[in-house]
C-alpha cells in the first residue's frame, strides 16, 4: 500500500462550487498534515496545516483530519478561478518531521 | 516578503557530467532541504541539513549526491555524475524551526531548478 494516496484528477468545477480534495495514508505515525498549492512552474506553497486530528478553518478553506480512518480532506468554499492549481497533501511524523511525504497532487480547474 | 531563491531555473547537461544547483534560503532560517519532483510524479524528499551537517536523507540520496553550505547564504546540491533518471525539478526549501507539538516549522519552497539530463 502506498504511504500517501491522492487522486491526481484532473478536477474541473464551475466558479462558486464547493471543492473537496482528499488523501488517504497508511503510516499511523503521521502527526502533521498539510495542504500545499502549486501553480504551474512554481514551488509548493503551504495553504494550511493541522496537527493530529480535527478541523481547521482559514477563510474559504477548511482542512479536516480523521486519524481513525487515515483520511484527510481540504474543502474550498466559493471557489474562484484563481484557485486553479495543483493541490498537494503532505504529512510527516513528529519524529523525523523534516521529511514530508507528499501525495501525487490533484490538478484543479475552476471555470468562470 | 522573504523568499527562497534558486539558480539556475533550467539546466541541460550531458549524462555523466557534474551539476551544482544553488539555493539561497530565507536569511534567518536554520533548516534546509532538497526535494525533487520527476515529471508527473510526487514531490520526494532528498535531504535535510542543519548546523552544517546532514540531519536526514532518503534512499534516493546516494553517493552521487552531496550538499554543502559554502558560506552564510548559499546552500548547494551537487550531483557528481548525472544519470538520465536524475532529470527532474529540484526544489530547495528552508524553515525557521522544526515542528514541535502543536506548533509548526513551515517549509518555504523555492521555484525550483529544472534539470534535464541528455
């Protein structure tokens, strides 16, 4: 089983839609869970992180972690064309926290 | 806003040649990293560096790879004898601190150096 799995998409939705992006993982040692956004020909940029389980909200973005199911989600409300990018989930344990393990990335397009 | 800068943005080299990729991390950051992303694949950890030594490395980071912080500002990745499979985007990253329980040392990534090995 792959350590982190993420559907690569592509995912295309109309402007204003709610977007749901997900990752599953197999390593129960993971404690930090991150979502990065990557525009074409740019480096990953951190959107949000969550430590352990629970929800975290930042503006239009909500991150959820369910450690019992080894499942994390990112929700984007009122999606905008500027949200079009590749979204990468990443995670790491507390020990060895320098070594992020990334998902494949989901390519998202928001259509005006 | 402070940022991680990388040079060159694109390098083309012949198989077997040595390549040095350069990075200037954010000035007050203490932890430095190299990641790579082969086209169409995941971003993969290569190496982390702290206090002038490697703190962790992946199985990809074999004897062909080395890292160095030659002065107070640059952080370099050297590939001694490039192979076709080294073709990838190489990302440098830096962080101010390591995560501690409840807190987080965010990694800031550069825009990457694309390496093409022919």
